[in-house]
């Protein structure tokens, strides 16, 4: 799963120099791109 490394980074964000907002923003961007890809590739399908 793509989110697993980001969850690990978020858990370690307190003790390291990684900004937790950067990790959360990266995950949010990944989810937004996944939704846009789903809409782009599913737009021309007929569900009859």
C-alpha cells in the first residue's frame, strides 16, 4: 500500500526533523491524485 511508508513517517515525525504537516500534505496530495485519476479514467464508461 502506498500510504504505509507515510504512516511510518508520521509516527516518527515527532522525534525526527520531518515536518508532520509535510507528511500529512503528501498523503492528502496522494489521495487527491487518486480521486482525480479515478474520475478521469471512469468518466467515459457506460454503466447500463
